């Protein structure tokens, strides 16, 4: 489809979605907005200092934490702007598990804020945007791939192409309720690459939530095998361990 038709089509789809899924604030249920101004102020920014690599607050002035020191060399930095808590947790749960996919543009706007709050904006640029994909069976059950919609919304805002050659080859059980070691084992070899060589390209992988980073790293490994120069990660929210 010609690029000149894509934006008008998306506006038309958005207008239909506003009728089928009228915006309702995830925090206070105010109508007409996905996140009202009052609930927006309740979002908790991930406070610095943070680990320079995984982005988890660590009180060590930006030093690498023990958790991510063993990550592959070509995995760069992983960031999120907000804690996975309060109205944002509710918004993401409704988006993922209650099929409120019309929330995607609102959450993509928070992704952009995450990008602007990080050092990425000053120090990094990318060639491509990828996303942590669902397995095809789970995507059919859910009806959409939440990370793909978020990646597309962000990519539109920063003018980069989205690639869909990163695939989930194993339909792994949910990561919810698992510890760090269990999470790593659960997603080991879960992803594959079906595209051509990345030939040194830099890639930003998008997801909705970061917990330990296990899924993001597992998704990055096929990109490394495909010849990526650097992989960074970005999510709307992250679990903060205190």
C-alpha cells in the first residue's frame, strides 16, 4: 500500500475504534481519555541512579549490576520510563488481556517519553525497530500482537522502519510469577530470525513491560546471530525491585 494512504487509513481505523472502544481512563474510569491528567500524574518515573545496562535502579551511580553483567556484549542498554504500577499497570493489563488494543497509541506515546527520558536520545540512533513477538497461536487467541502495535506507533513517531523477521518459535508459558532464573530458562531458544543478514545494523527492540530482562535478551540473541551491530531495548514500564 502506498505510504500516502497509510496515515489516512490509520486515522479512519482509529475513528472506528473510538466508537467500538470508547476511551476510558485505566485509573479512574473517566470517559473520553485512556489516561486522564490526574491519573497521568500518578505514574512513577523510574528514579536514578540506575544500572547503566539493564536500567534497574541500583543506587550505584550507573555502574553495571550483577544481574546483567553476563549479558551478551552486543546487548546495549534496556530502558523504561515508568514503574509497572498503579494506573499504568491497569492500562497495560486491559490492553493485553481485555483486547483493548485501541490503547496502543496512548501507550506508544509513553514509549516515546521513555525514549526522551533516557540517554538514548543523546547517544544512540538506530537503523530498525523490532518487537518482542507473540507466538502465532497466542496471537490468534488474543487477536493482535501488543508489542507490534507499540513498536509501529513508536516507529511512526521517530521515522524508522519496523521489521517483523524476529519470530517466536516456542509457545512458552507465561513469565508471570517466575523468578529470574526460571524466566531465563523459560524463554531460552524461544525466538528465531527469518530475515536476511543484519550486516551491522543497530536495532531497538520494543516490548510492553520489562521485569528481569530475560525475554528481551532472549529476543536479542537471534539478532546477534543475524549479524546485528547493537541491540537496545525499550519498554513502556518495568518492574522495580526494592
